[in-house]
């Protein structure tokens, strides 16, 4: 399962559309200008029905995109509150409602993931002010635009946590290794040996190129350890450092 986030119109949806046999489950309108297999999810009940259909009947899809994950979580929360006859999870004692929201969200999303479908959750980005453990001043951290409760549920579920952004030269990049300034990461490096350069060093940034086809080719090449050379790695890291410095 993957979580992608970044600024609007940077190419997240276009890249996802390049994955084979992909169905988009839109919790907000956003794919009208693209030729996509898509369904609108106006509420959580509709999403439940879509999950049941995708996990119990034959269909041509190999990948499912939940767009956007933050709104999906909000719709889940709303439905759980309706079923528990409360206005907000905080109205229920001992955190029972928050636990019910987490359980319901996990149940539906993991049902998709466990059925063999590739699941990509898409979100916008937010900049949060934080105090560093290593220094007393505040700094900004870029992370998905969603509530603290939503992040606590979604982050542990994902294997690839990717930040889409423009570097210092205005080129699109996908960051898959996080740091103090950016939330990102993946679980496929040490255990599975993925996202490595040919020399064995870890890939931190994946260039998205000029269009969706280039972005997809580079993403797959990075996953298969076939992206670039040691020289291109050094250039990418240098550019990344400039980008981070500009955000301080």
C-alpha cells in the first residue's frame, strides 16, 4: 500500500493512471479532465459497497486509488458517528468511538490491500510548525494534509510513503526517504532490496520527468534498482539539500 502527497496539479493522479488497470475512487471531484476508470464516493456507505464489489466479484482492476485519503477518513468518521448515534468521536467515553473509526477504516482499506489489489492513497500537502528535539527553535515539516487521528491510522498501513514536489530547479521529484523537514519513507529497502541505485546506495529522490509516462518509467526503474548512476545520485542529493535549506 502506498501514500502519495504533494501540491495540487503536480502529477499524482496522472502517475497513478499509468499503473496497469487502475480504478480511481474519488472522494472529491478531480479526474474530470482525465480519461480514467473512476467512481465517485459521496459517502462511506458507497465506499463500503465498492470495496465489497472489488473484493468479492470478478473485475479487470489491478490497482485502486483512494483520492483523497483525508476526505475518505472524514467520511468514515461521519458514518461511524451516525451508526453510534453521536455527533463526534470525542462524545463517547474512553475513546471507544475513535477506536471504532480506526477499526472501520482499517477494515475496508486492508480488505482492498489483502485482496491482491495495489492500493494508492492520495493526499494534498500541509506545512506544520514543530519544535526540534535537537534545537530549541521552531521549524516547518511538510506532511500530508489530514488530521492527527487520520495520520495515526494511515501511516502505519503504508509500505511506500512518497512526497511529490518541485526541486530548486523547478523539476518534479518524488521523495521516498524522509527527514526532519519532510514526512516520507518506505519499507522495501533493507528487507527487500528495492529502491537502490546500481551501486547499492539508497534512492532518496525519483525524478518525475516531463510527463506521466516518464514519471512512471522512472518510478518502476527506481523500484527495480535500475535508475540512473552514482553521478546522478550525487546531483539529486545536492539539489535536495538546496531545496531543504530554502525551507528553513
